């Protein structure tokens, strides 16, 4: 199975931000690998995508989580 095929299974449940495949906090490692492979060398676009996910999570299902931890989880790894 390719990274792309595996990554497609590791999508976020946007009501909880858990991975639909492995049930770990999203983006899980396979999802991160998939995002890096598919967005590749466009680091600014990847960071923007993950910032958008962070905003959605903070305004909704993860609003009670520490913001610093969410920034680490969603954005820092993508920079």
C-alpha cells in the first residue's frame, strides 16, 4: 500500500478530530505523511491548510483543549 493509499484512510472526523482509521488524534502519523507527500514542497500551503483545520477545531470540537497543544498538533509540524 502506498503512502497516498494509506493516507486516504486516515482522515479526520471533524466532529472530534480523531482519525477515522486508527482513532488517534488527527493528524496522526499516516495522515501527516500523506499530507507531506501530497502537498510536497508547498510548505506554505500545507501550513495554511493545517491552520484552517486548527481554526475549525478550536472553534468547535476542541474548544476546551489547551491552544498551545493544538498549535503543536496541527501547525508546528507542518512548518
